[in-house]
C-alpha cells in the first residue's frame, strides 16, 4: 500500500457549533500498515480532553481486536 491520507471535519452535536479537524495517515510499514491520527481545532480544552479520552478507548479496543485477529490466523 502506498502512503495515503484522509482529512475531514468532525462535529459532535453535544459539544459545540464548531467542527474540529481530523487527519488520518496510512503509512507503509514492514509488518503491515501504520496508522497515524491527528485531531485538532477543538473549541476548548475540556472538549479536547474528552475527545482524547474517547480516542484512547477506541484505539485500545482496535489494538486488542487486531491482536486477537492475528492470534487466530
């Protein structure tokens, strides 16, 4: 896979009227694909911190899922 990137706005109706910006980059890696995520333009620190907590939970679940899938192969 060649390096690819995706950027888009992100808005949760419960937080603010402004959208944040999310960048996702997919990079070639010897063992597969490396995914880098950068989320920016939050309305305030509280919203940023809440999103950081959500991302940690989401990515933690993804990490466990991938590890389990790899063990099953």
